[in-house]
C-alpha cells in the first residue's frame, strides 16, 4: 500500500489546481492560471509515483477520478455555493459506494 501516499498527494494537488482554475475562471489573473497549471503538473507527477508503487491503472484511476469528483463537489458546494440536484446527490452516493467497494479486500 505504498501507493496510498502518492495517490493522496495527487488528489490534494488536483484540488488545489481545481480551486486555482475556478478562481482564474471567475477573476482572471495570470498567477492563478500559472498556479493551476503548476499544481496540475505536480499532481500528475504523483500519479507516476502511485503507478510505480503498485496502485494499478484501473484501481488507482478509479480512486483518483471518484475522489476528485467528490472533492470537487464539496468545494463547489462550500466555496462557490453551487447547487446539486437530487439525482446528482444520488450519483455522489454511488461514487462513495464505489470507493468503499474498490478498497474492499476479502
């Protein structure tokens, strides 16, 4: 499970990049654009380490995608007052279930 730390850092830097990208979209500014691109670059560097340490493309990709989607929803709701519908909330719940199942070992 040495891949968990790189995947976690990948998700953290992806969220930083997403926030900077949203701020750039809302307010402009070159530093936000450069910051977002830089954070995406750092994030994807951690993806390489996660793969190298055994995350697997399928498992690691699913963990990354669902975790980032869930975090993006939280950021959108909390920081930017975006709204989600009931059906979207159902989809978010399914994302949580998928994360539980992907970590389930027998």
